[in-house]
C-alpha cells in the first residue's frame, strides 16, 4: 500500500494552485515516475497529492511570432523526441529526451517533472541550461519567469515556492539561432539507467565556419546540481575545432567537481567528462556543416 492520504485532480492552473495553497505540504504529480517511486520507497509519508495531468494549458509545444518556443511542462519525453518543431529547431532536447530511461518512462515522464525534481542527473536539464531556458512559475495571482541557471538551489532543492507550479518553459530565438548542439550521456547501461555523467554542448561557428564564435557547455552529475561551465566557454571561444578538441578536456575537467558514488568514482567521472565533452563537441561541429 502506498502511504497516500488524499488524491485530488486539478483541471485548470488556478484550481491546482488553489488546491496546493489550501493544503500546505500537498505535492504535485505530473507523470508520477519520480514521486510515486519515492512514496513507494517510504521517502514521503502521508502524501497529499494534486494531479495536474488533466490540465490542457500545461501541454503542447508551440512557437510564437517572435520565435519564442513554449514547451508545456506536461510534455513527455516521447513527445519531445518526436515533435517536428523540437527536431528541427532544438534537436539537442530531442536527443536528451531520447536518452531517458526506457520506453515506459519516456511515455509517462514529463520535462516539467525532470526539471522540478532538482536532481543533477536529470537528462533534459543540462540541454535546457545551454539554451538559457526561462521557466514560468505561477502562484496565487502572480506569474514570473526565472532563468533555469538560477532555479537549482542544491540537491533536490529548486526555487519553486510552496503552492506554486511550473507552467511553461520558454526558449528565446537568440538562444537557438545559429547554434548546433548535442547531448552526450554516459551511463553503465544503454537503457533504463540514469546518467553517470551527461554533457550538453551548443556551438556557434563564425561566418567562415573556421572558429568557435560561441559555445555553451553544461554537465549533469558533475556537481550537486546541473552545471553551466562559463569559464570553459570563455576559454574555448575563438579556437579552431582542433584546438578545442585538444584543450577542451582539461579545461572542462578544471571546472567540474563530481563526487564518488557507487555508480562511479570521482576520478572516473573526471576522465569521462573530457571524453564525452569531445564527443558532444565533435557531433555539434558536424551538425554545423549538415
Ligand atoms: C525506471 C526509471 C528510470 C528513469 N530514468 C531516468 C533517466 O534516464 N533520466 C532522467 O533524467 N530521469 C530518469 N528517471 C526519473 C524520472 O522519470 C524523470 O525525472 C521524469 O522527468 C519525472 O517526470 P514526472 O512527470 O514523472 O515527475 P513526477 O514524478 O510527477 O514529479 C517529480 C517532481 O516534480 C514536481 N513537479 C512535476 N511537475 C511539476 C510542475 N509542473 N510544477 C511544479 N512541480 C512539479 C513533483 O511535485 C515532484 O516533486 C527515471 C525514473 C524511473 C522510475
């Protein structure tokens, strides 16, 4: 038996927010692939759950006239993997979504749950960091945007005040135009395994396509929260691809601080970081010529 004291289904954003605010400690359920596992494991007791998966405003992927892409937090990994707009404009996100778990998890798990659970291994988070994603947070009568880089406060801790909901993920046109990217995940198994380490790279070449004009790099499991490597980015700008492949691994290793865990040692993760960075960089560079 799961230790659940109340299940409530919200049909609109205001109803969900009202239920969360009336019941201090009530928890949001999207796809349930994290939270129900935690309840089953006894990590959450006497759970009061507010299901949001019937709220149509939280679903779907669209683009507006200014080129801003809006992703509903209830978008599943499978939808991200197969959505034509994502495949054309943000393929890095389709790659990241395609690397998650197995088919059942990709059918049920949502991008909103992946962001809000606050874990460093969340596969879509590092790609969203390289896209400077803006997170729309709604509470009683207020809605504000937070940059994803400011959202992660610590392991499993995010800047989501009690009673609030992630209601959209926005990517601005300037954050994808001219960039080609790749997400590389290293895990012990090819399927049904969370990342030992994950690396997202977004690359913009100069007009002649000879030098790195801009590069954005983010890692998962390289620190307590998903991490953007701004110093490495500054160092690699202006390099040729050969210089970046040669110097990049030691540059990225100097900015991350992975830990020892039963999955892998710190030293192994540091080694792998350079390898997967180079792989992601090469594939982003190749995509720039496609
Ligand atoms: C077998 C298995 C394999 C997995 N493999 C991977 C993997 O390879 N990579 C990976 O990244 N993850 C993996 N996961 C973890 C999980 O599937 C993902 O993190 C998924 O994205 C969670 O989404 P969800 O909709 O199921 O979240 P839920 O479990 O519904 O919610 C997760 C958390 O986010 C909160 N939340 C959800 N939506 C919102 C919202 N809109 N507003 C506010 N708070 C919200 C919930 O309250 C909860 O705290 C795996 C899980 C399992 C069980």
